[in-house]
């Protein structure tokens, strides 16, 4: 009979549906008429031809939740959730549908119904809807009302009640549903529950309560939840998070105008048992379409050997070891840690491992997380290629970071929404990988089966930001791959530790990739995952380099690390050059003279060099010095390049592409110049696959120096002449790194004041001592790397020093470093949501409503950053986005609203600047009125540039800011 009802609803056969309903009247239970639902109680109104009864919206959400349970969670995930909740799987499914159908019961209060005066007029004059004076004007959110109302209702339905309300199942589930707007509210106190009418008169009188009960009972009957279908106790936190995420998504799907408008009840529709059942079965029939159109679903992992997954021939030793050894260890969810130098194929090893771990654990998809937007953009194409060859099922793919909407790789396949890409219409295989408009909406990207993006998109799940539960839902059953796991400071590391606890509890597989990870950091990450899986005792983790280890989420066992050889084993010649710290970066004395001297032979005899500077200002000054000292470089094509973060986005992309052409892999469109120097900042450490003959670097912590050294002789150019992109003979066969070491008058390392707090001075001192200890001896990569990285952080490092003065100085620096680390870790612990173990009061997910700004994730602690755009006032009065006067400023001097396409034009010219540069901004720095309705443009700072002696300049407060071909500078 249920099948016939569904078919009748799907085909909109009202006559057949009515006959079936009348003949099966007994299926809907007795007592329906005892509580008559008032169809005048509305739930949705905006954008609709007429008001949508609340009961209809509740049933729609319940139907959507059931489909989400079936189609977005894999069988393994459903089984894990049911086991953790202590319920049969089918019962938990029914309860999830019921709970989704109750999320908006709090709309049955005077204040919400009064939001539409003409609708409220049909209620307020009825005696049954009496309420305390002023209740309709109260600022009482319907989400909070849901929590209050359902706490009492669930108690009446037999949900377990304990002495502490915070630890009671009846309150926890009500609290969960009250959080459907992305913020879980604080627990209700028992004394207030006992006198609810006096404490929250905003709920209305008995008539309002009767309608809430009637709506809830109707949903319960139609979903098929019986009196015996109750929870056995409070839900484990990770189960509650997944359930709340499903409720939120169900609400959003059911609230779409396109889902509601075709199903608006006719005027005078009665919410009797026939009308309600007809609406319910129609919703059940159509909810699958809402889910499919949104792009939600489950990716599948066909079993393929490594050699068939990638276009290149043959696996290297690391890849072969993972491919051969991992399948025998994976027994469900788990964590894989891979440590290897750059260029060892960690990405391919991770993608293969993700397919193995995803298939065995029943994961629904993949999120590949990276440290920067540049690395995320680069990885996106590789994940697309991998998914086309190796992923089946639902494969919608999103790119997630704050500027993703500007990415050509992400925006090009517009044919999915009726627009051809740059190369014409995309293929069916490609379009299946393109996320549609719904998944590209705010907060939704991680719900896609496949995603690439920056790590902050995942870490937001463990900060008390609005809708953090959607981030956790999006990760709870995916394989998370974290690249460059060593690249995060104490603040981000603390967030990653907490995220791993949650993912361990959820049973989500994790792959961690790192080039240089200390044993202590590795242990903290591994043990965090194990704690989430229920294994609290610490483990002994001693990562090998290169190599890998696996942690079973089923048993908590950490495998014996497997060391592998390296086809890229080499000896790096490291030479330190002491530099008097007082000379300016761009002067011909001191540091500048050393850089010029190091490059002189290269400029004469040919080759490509990288000069890596600590700050943007130093990079700009060094570039100018080299332009003056070597004018032949400045006039040659790609002879002298400058790359840092303070170029407008479009210009930085142009420079990046020029660097990839000049210094990229041989044979991939690379046109290596006969002689060239790139001056850059730390952006070259992770974002770009570049290859130089010589690398010169300011002193940095050892891990960063090794990353930079990895850009020296990175690719095989044997057999190529210099004209074909080969190396000049004079540079020799092995890579070499020259480290410019700032020292004081006594020869001790002392960072210049102009460096600020870029690096802890203690790490610079430790790195310097280690390099000096080696006495010019080369560093074997990978053989020496793990030992050296661990040595930098060794607690007994001071024992290596002979001078009491040096010991005292290092101890002082260490104390400063430890203090700074503790400050970041303490702030993280104060800000983070609680770990899942033992959490019952779900308001801990939102810190009792004390939500934080997601911008907290986008910068390091204390390194505030804002985005600005330069607008150039041309001599003839025109205003443009470029100094050449070609690009007009969209929306300048007019009202209205700029289009999305125009907003993209503006955003491509933006640049991140330190927040302190923009303090004291005036009216001239405010965005024009036409930009204020575009969220991406609203917070920009406009720098109104006018011609100056050296380029363009403006003032912000007392600060002068200039724009030259070297980027943006301040004085």
C-alpha cells in the first residue's frame, strides 16, 4: 500500500491518491481529529505566491532528511552512527526524519507568526491563541523556541531524563534541533523548565502549545515513528553533529522556492489526515530530486592497482611501498602518515591511499586540504584528473578557499549552467565533476562528494563559527588528505589536533603528508586521531624519512614505520655567509653586497638562481639593487623577476606563470632563459614547482631552509644543453644552498629588526649552531633530514653549546619562543570547541553562543591582514584599475549594483596588506555605493592612487603607500 501511495503521489494522481487514503484511513492512527492542525500557521512566505503552511514545510524537511540518510551517508557510515547511538539502523533513520520534521516547531509562537501581519490577523482574534501582553513583539528566535518546546515534548514522549538537564537525552535532542540556524544555544535550566510559562511567556498560551503538539504528533505519525522509537540516552557528540548537519541540509533543501512553489496547497486547503498524507507522500516522492539537483551523493572507489590509476608509467619506491603494504593494514577507518622530501610523488601516493582507505572504510568522498590558495588551485586540476580516471558514483567537485570563485580552473566549465567554457562545451565526464550552483553556495562546499581547498575550510569545523556542524558533516565520512602538515604554526597545529580527534570519533580516514615533520609533532597528530577512536594511552611514534606508517582506527595499533629509498637522494652543499646585521637590505654593503657577489659568476657564465628573502620589503630592495648592479639582467626577457604577496592578484598570477615557464619542468612548456634570477619571499617554498641551479636564502628555521634547498636542481636536466634548458657546467652536479646569516659584532646570530617576528629567534639560533657544527659538511637528503629536524627542537639543545653566554642567550630566546607558542596554544584551547569525547551539552559546539569570526583562520595569530584595491586617477581625470589607464573601474560613480562578472574584475586587482597599514582610513578609502551589495567587495579598502615621482602614491592616515612595478610599499 505504501508503494501505491508513493506512485500516486509521484504521478500527481489526486483521484487515486484520495481513494487510497480514504480506504486506508486506519493507517494514520487514531486520534488525528483530537488535535486539529491549523493550516493558517505559516512556515514560509518570502518569494512565494502565497504563504506555505508550517506543517507542509515540516513534512518536506522530514522527507528530505530520509533521502539524505539514504543517499549522502554510505552504508558503513549509517552502521557506525547506529552502533554509536545504541539503536537499530532503521530506527535511527526514522528518528532523524522525525527530528528534521520538528526543527521549526518553534515558529508556532506569537512573535514569529506576527512577522506577517495579515497572516497573524487570522490567529490573534481567536481565543485559543491568547498570550501574554507584548509576546508578539518579543525578540525571541524561533530556533530558541524550538529548543524550549521540544524539551517538554520529548519528555512526554518518553525520552530519558536524568537529574541534570544538560545530560538528559530529552534536552540534548531538543538543543540539537534548536541549533538548526548554525548556533547551538545554551542549556535550559531545570528550574526554568518547571515554570516555563512564567520564564518564557514568549512561547504563548495553551493554544499555541496545543498547535505545537498537534504539528509534532502529525509529523511523528506520518514519518512512522512509534511510541517505542525513542533514544536510549544522550547521543554521542559525533553522532549529534552528523544528525544536526543532516537536519540543516534538509531544511535548506526543503526551503528552496523551486521545491515549494509547485506544491503550494490551494486556497482553503485543510490540514486533515487526507491532505497531510497526500502532501507527505508527494514530498517523499520528490525529495530525491532535490538531493540529486543539489549535487549531493556518494563517491565510489573502484579497485584499481596503482599503475592503472595514473597516466605516467611506473611507481617510485615510496608509491610502490604504500601501494603494496597499505591494503594489508587497512581494516576500516585509520590514519596514514607519509613523510618524504618534495618531488617524491607524495600526492600520487596519497590519492592512491585515499582510494584504498575510502573503499575499505566506506568513505563517501575526498577533501584534499592544502596550506595556501595557490597550492589548492594547483592541486584542483590534479584531483580532477584523478577523479575522471578513478572515482565513480557521484563526483561533484568543489574548490574551497576565499578566492575560489576567481579561479579559472573552477569557473571555466560553465556549460553545466548553460555557459560554454573557454574551450567550448565540456564533456559529460567533465561536467559530472563540476559542482553546481547549490554546492557553490556559502557553507556548502564541503558537502560535495569531492573537494580541494585550503586547510582552514576544514579547521572551521572545530571553531565556534556559525554552521561549523556543516564542515564536520562534510568531513565525517570523507577521506581527508592534509598536505604540508609541517607548515602550520602552534595555532593551526592545535586546530588540526582537535579536528583529528573529531574525525577519529566519526570514523573518517585521514592521510597526512609532510616533507619535514618532527617526531613530537607526528606523535601529537597520531595520538589525537587515536583519542578520537577511543584509545587514550599515548603511542610511541618515530617517523622515518622517507617512509610511512599507518594507524588503525579499529585497534589503535600504530604500524612499524616503513622506510623507503629515494630516487632523489642527494647531497646539498650548504655554505653560510655571515652578514653584519646593521646594513639596509638594498645597500651595496653587508647583505646586498653578499647577494651581488654570490650572483656575479652566474650572471657572467649563465644559469638560474633563486634569492629567497625574509620580508617583502627586503625582496623589493634586493630586486632594485640587482637591477642596478646587473642591468643586462633587467633588459633580458625573464632575466630578473620579483615574486611576493603584495602584487595585485592578476599581476601576481602573471609573474607566477612567467616563473613556471622559466623554471618549471623540462618539456612542459618551459622556456628556461640562459641566465635569470628570481627574487622572492617564502611564497616559493610550497606553492610552485620551480627548479634553479643556485639558491641563496636568508637564514630561516632549518625546515624552511630544506624546503628552499629543494628548489635547487629539482628536476633532471641531464643530456640537455643550456640552449635546451640544461644546466651550465660550472654549477657542478650537486645542489648548493648559500645561507646569509645575520650576525652581531660578536659573530652571534641576531635577526635584523626589520624582520620583525617572522621567525622565532630561538629557531634561527638553533639552526645556525647546527649548520656551524657541521663545518660546511653537506646535508644528505633524505638521510640527514629527520635527525636534523628533530635536533632543532630538542629540549637538551643547550647542552651542545660551549659558551655560558650562548647558553644563557639561547635559554632566554627559548623562553620567548615557548611563551609565544603557549600564547597561541592557550588562545586555541580557549577558542576551540570541546573534543567529542564525553560531550553531552551541545552548546559547547558554539561556546554558549560566543561565536568567533572565521577570519581568525585566515591569518597567523597577530598577523592581521586586509584586502585592498588600487584605483588610479589618470592625469586626464579618468579612474582605472590599472596604472596604464586601460581597465575602467566597474560601478565607479554610479549607483545600483555591480554584477558578479564585474566583481571578479575588481577582485583580480586586489592585494592583501597588513591591517596596520590601513588604520585611520578616511572617506576616500571607502568602497563606492555600487560595491556595497557585493559581499566580496564590501570590506575592501580603496587606495586612490595619484601620479608621484616614482610611480603612484596615496596616504592612509599618516602612512604613505606607493605603487610601483615592484608592488605595493609603505613608508
